C-alpha cells in the first residue's frame, strides 16, 4: 500500500501543472456471515482497497480541483495519463483560492472493544445475540447478515499531511417477518455499531421483531388524534442534524444560513437545546480522528441554551471565513433534557416508530412526515396506528420542545432518546 502511495506522490510531483494534491486510501478488512433463518449459508472474508486522488491547480487567480479513482490494475503510464487529465479538468474550475492544510506523519486509532476479538469470532457472537430475539411463535428472522469491519484510512497531501486512522464497526442486516392469519409482513432493518454489547444487540433486534408484529396489527385511527408527538432516536437525530446543517462554514460563506451567532432558536418555555458537533462519540460508526482533508477533528459547541454559539466546517470554507477549521464533523451530540418517563406517561402522546422520512424546512418554518407506524398511548392503552401524517411550524415546535433525561447513541446522533413535540397537527 505504501509503495502505491509513494508512486502516486512521485508522479503528481513530476506533473508541472499540479499545484497541490491529496491522496485518500482506505483498506477495509471484513468478516461476513450470511444466514437463512438460523442456518449459516455463507461465510467469507474480504480485503478491499480504495484509493482516490484529488488534484489542485492554481490558475488565473483561482483554484481548480478534480478527482479520480485509482485501481490496482493501473500501470504507471495509466496513472500519468489520469493525473494529466485531472489537471486539465481542474483548470476549468474557478474556486476562490484557499490554503491546503499542512501537517505531519501520525497514526491514531478510534477506540472500540472490537479489537479484543478475532473478526470471525466477533461476527459469530453478534449473530448469536441477534438470534436470541428470534423467539416469537408467529415471528421469525428470515434472513440475517453480519459484517465486521476494520478500516485503515490514510490521507497524504503535498503540504506534509500523512495521517493514518484505524477504526472498527459492524453492521447487522435483518429481515424480521410476522406471519398470522394467512398474511405476512416483513421489514428490512440495518443496524450499525462500534461497541460489542450482546444484550444491546438482542434488545435492538427484539424491538424490531415487535415492530414488525405491530406493523401487521396497525390500523388507521377511526378518529383524529389530538396529542403531543414523540420522536424516537432516529428522527431526533434528523431534527438536530438539520439544525446543525444551517451552522456550517459552507452555509455561512454561501449566505444560505438562516441563523447567525447570538440568535435564539427557542423563544419559549421548552427544554433548551445544547448541541455540540464532535469528531468521535462512543458507539457511533461516524467517529473519526481526522477528515478527508487530513484535518484533525476538533469538537465545536454550536448551540448553547437554545442560542447559536458558533459555526463549524471544513478547511476550505474555514479558510474563506478566516476561521480555524474544525474538520468535517459528523457526530451530533445533544445534552439531555428534563422529561422523565413518568412525566411522559401522564398525558396522551403519539410515539413515532417508523416514518417515511422526517421533513424539515428551516426556511419555510415546517416540520412534518408520513407515519408508517406509531403507538398512540392513552388511558393506559397502547394502540399501533398507521396511515396518518403530522405537521407543524418548526419555530413553535422548538419553542416548546421537551427532551428526555435519558440518552442514546444511534448512527451520527447521541442525545435524548425521546423528543416531545407540542403543537403538531395529526391527520
């Protein structure tokens, strides 16, 4: 691998049109298991290497760039041609000039307990934990696929950046199925994680088994529901990620941002939002030590007590704004709120389990979505419902939002595992 990078560096430096360059190389090792019901059908290991090159050309007072993929079959002659073609394309791009980040040689590892296991052993333990949830008379896991990954990522550039990162993650893909009264319902579910916890895997899979059961039994409500709406962890992440997207250096530079530092996002009596963008978060597969530019990731609090406190973003747009780059932060961390499970249960609410997608429009002050499955909790009853939608004004929702006092990490999001929205219309 190092020989390939050294060859690319040599050829890039020989091309007089190339002002700067960046090489991204990722080597991914995997252990994979494929089950039909509980029977192991296939077991395999893979070793895949992906390499990409970005060429920068300073011309006419501007900076152009162009990228291409490198395949292992390419000869030195092929690579020279690719570099020349990329340099020619870069001359057609007229970005405002910005500096390429510098650095030094370093290696880092994103913490994970995966390194305590052999990959094939870990994949088997993950499958075993998932199948513990396959315990229902009318339900089953029709198919289960387990992937355990080790990624070795390297970024090298013309300014001395030479960083390598080792990180681990795993993915479960499952098809939980429910058969009852001659009818069948099945779901596709994918779950990624970076820490092995057998009990958590079983609980997560069991939740999906109950969800497919309830999708089978869910009906459209006979009457209009008047209640608060509760988002679970996935949609909560989508909400807060959308708020964060307005506060990037790129949005500010392009004048797309709706809010600026000091603005109050919550003019109301709800729980105040404190949101920090992070490079790494325990349990999140989006954790990283550095970004695609080789910039070391620096956590940045962007919302504090409901007010905009700062911006974040990549080297290019930080350079335009005269700010320090935080790197391309992916993890959205939100502080817990005051809403307890006991308080939540005191009033009727509609708990959204599965949406066709949470729709958020900052500029038109809108939040909504179509509900595939929700639980209407009222008067001691839990009714699975479907075929309805919700909508509201985002500003009013943020003003009265309540955040649970318990947190959970899922994907890029870590924060309150339930988020209560007041003033939503359910139809």
